[in-house]
C-alpha cells in the first residue's frame, strides 16, 4: 500500500485519495553515477506514455556522492503509480523512492 491510498470499507479494494489524472512528482535517489537520470527516465517511460519538457529535475547531494531525480508525471491511476514505485524500488541502483 502506498501512502496515497487507503483501504476501502469492509473490502480488500483500495481507494486512492488522489483524483486522476493529476500531476504527480516522484523523487528517486541513488548514488551519483553517470546516466542515473537516464536510468530513471527509462523506467518511468515504461509506465508513462510521455514526459513533458522539464519533467526531470536533477539535484546532487552536498557531498556529491548521491543524486536525486524528481520526475513529474501525468498520473492516470493508482495502479500505474503502484507499478511504477515497485519497478523503481526494485532496481539495484535506486536507494530510495518518495
């Protein structure tokens, strides 16, 4: 269960507190390796039809060892977000997904 869903009343179904479609930022953190942003974009594009210009923002940590990539997507459903979070979190280069 993601922090953006809640259990349905007396059901195993989940209801999202978000209204879809909506702009949704996802922050992905990892070690500052070459092409980390491309890796994140590649995974995101498997779940999102298109990224708008300026959808990716990159920020290095103060020590330069880590980097965060914030991607703002047009989310279409809770299922889409769940699948995207699962795939990003499972990748060996990704340390944290928010």
